[in-house]
C-alpha cells in the first residue's frame, strides 16, 4: 500500500477557511486580523524517516569466518568465507550437481580470493570440476545472513555444524601383507561423499597410486602429514615423499556413484 498523507481535522478546516470555503457569503463583512490570519495549533504530522524509504545502510562485517549453504533441486553447496582485518577475503565452495531425470551427477570445488568493500567482494575464482579447471572474476555480496554469487543465494549456517555435516568417513588404515609393498582396494563411493585412507611412509620413499573405475568417474586427492595437499583429482600419481608420517588418500566420484579399484604401492 502506498504511503498516504493524513491531515488532522483541525488543519483541514483551517485550510478550507483560508481558501474561502468557510467565509460568509457577504463579501463586505469585516474581518478581524485574528480571523484573517488564524493561528492553527495541531499535533505535527508524523513523516516516514528516510531510512524507511530506502534499504538499511550496509553493515560492515567484522573479521572472522562465515559459513553458508544452499540446496536446490539440482545443487547442494557449502561455502566458507574468511575475512581478515584488512578486508581481504579467502574462501572455498564445495558443491554437488545432480539431475536425476537426466541421470547426471557431478561435483566441483572453488577457491576464492579478493577484497571486500562494504558488502561487495571482488573475487578471483578458481573452479575445479571433474578434470577441468576454470578461472573467473566475479563480484559477490556478503552479509551477516547471506552470500550471493552470480547464480546462487546461500544462507548463513553455524560453521561447526557445517564441518560436522561435511566430515568424511573415518579414515581406513592401509597395511601391506607381509613381504609385499603394494595393495589394491576395491570399493565404491556414493555421490556427494568421499572415502578416506591412511598410509604410513617415510621421507624419501616413493609412492605410486593408481585408481580405475567402471565409468572413469573416480579420482583421488593426497594430503601430506602436515596437512598440505600434494595432489588433487588424479587417477595416476608417483612421487618421492617429503616427510615421515601418515599420508591421507581421499577418493571421490566426479559424477554419480563410483565403483573403483585403488592400488597403493610404496618402495
């Protein structure tokens, strides 16, 4: 409903009088100065504050970590945004795309980096989807309650809850049979989830990893003992290991469910 100007009755009568509607029909009647210039006392009309007519001023986000999620008929995605004291933005987005009618499933992850001005973040974005890497520049809107990209709107969630929901299955430790240096694991991973394995190794040892799947839709990541990512979305990888400790191998599907065989060899 549009705003309407409400005029108190006393002011309305005074306005009618001044325009002649309240004058005596005798034009020669004497008019006292008080009558000619009536003083009207009335309660002031309340006017809408300008802040009610426009959107509230943007509230600056304090430095910290903010988590958001979105769920549609075709997309499940979670985002984590970190803002530092200089308004620098770093973040990640992990998403699963699904179209049941077309029997299509895939997943992607994004890394975000940029600068926040007001509630607008100008971001350099690296998107990894299946075996493809794409780079783009976009401006996203970040507020206390929501995150808006060029395509999706995310709502804020508790970061602790998000981490719990996104936790991977408890890692399974790989051990070799006596006298062997390799092992092949046959398993399957459900879309939107990941399998996790741990293998102990020493600095300077060589690791060979290979994964095959019925539909060529399984890949692995490798995380070093200090938490650094050594390899992402690979199907075949060999290298000399940089440190002693447990290496984590994370297996996921690039589309749909994936039945796979993972061969791990350490020399």
